[in-house]
């Protein structure tokens, strides 16, 4: 829901720490002068402005829940500027949901205004985007299948509750793992902090970053807690975080 969360006045939503201001989770990959975004959140337009995004070369979707797709229409300025359609990589289920939610993009009806121009690519294994080899990682979001993505020595796994055993070998030898850690209280579709730490212990990435963080977790306090619990290599991600990835 983002932090501050609408109508909430808890200590995190009322915090003056800029790290406690959280838009919906998404990441931007830059490689060889090209860019790819993972998920177009309802905040995509502002996220792109804040990042100074002048060009977009690919879109990857983890799944089709509203907080991950509803900024899709805001790719239009990139179509106009680049005079081309954008490749979209997603699972069959996500493609079906995109076509239902944004039917005007896909129904081939005459458009009286600009609509997003995309070329759809169904993910059925590793693929290439912006000069990177992208490995899809199957995970479970409750009873719902979602995708994470590995690119070089980093992986992004938002919105999941469990990782199937078959996916874990794809997450070996990571420098950076970005993973779901919603809150401390159990949730049927997301990991708790303790469950995320269990994944970190098992996969042994050199660094781990928590994302999809609800307003129950204050940034600075939670980081201090992680260090005190013996996890100096685990931190809360934050809006605007940047780091280099070995490829």
C-alpha cells in the first residue's frame, strides 16, 4: 500500500526519516546504455522522474497484482520518444491479466489517442534483455505462482511466501539478494522478517536487501536490530538505493 499508508498515523507512517517513505516495489536495471524496469507500479511515473529515466528498453513483470502493473500506461512517453514498441517479458498468466486489465492496448481497435506499444514475450526459460541473460525464478505467493529474476550475481524476489526446492540452485553464489520481508507478523502470501532471514541463511548471499516492506517496520530500527542479531550483511532496502552488480 506504500508508506505512509493512507489514513494511517503510526510511528512509521509519521516518521521524518526519508528511508521510511516507500513507494511500491520495483527496480531499474541499467546495462550497456540500456534500461529495463521490473514491474510498472502505480508509482511508476514518479519513480521514473525521480530516477531521471530518459530511456526504457524492456519491461519485466513478476506477476499481475495491482501494485505491480497499474503504472503500465505510463510507458507511453518512451514509445513516443523512442518511436518503437517496448518488449514485455512475463508469464502466460501475467500476460492474460495484462490483456484483461489493459484491454484497450491489445484489442486492436482504432485508437484516438496514444496507447502503449508493446511486443509481448512469454517467459518459458532464461531470456536476453538489455544485453543481460535473465534467469526467471519460480516462487509461490501464497497459492499464486510468481517470478523472480536473476541477472548476473544478483536476484530480485519480491512478493513471495515460499521458494520451491527446484528454484534454489538458481540462487547459488549471489552477491546480492533482494527479497520479500513484509513484517514480523505472519502473512499468508508474504515472508516475515524471520522467514526471510531463514532464506538468507540457506542461500548464503554476500548481501541481502529486504523489500516489499509494510509500515510495521521502521527502517533504522530494523537495521539496528538485524546487526544486533548477527546479520550485518542484511539491510532494509530503500527508495533510491543503487548498487553495481557483477555480470
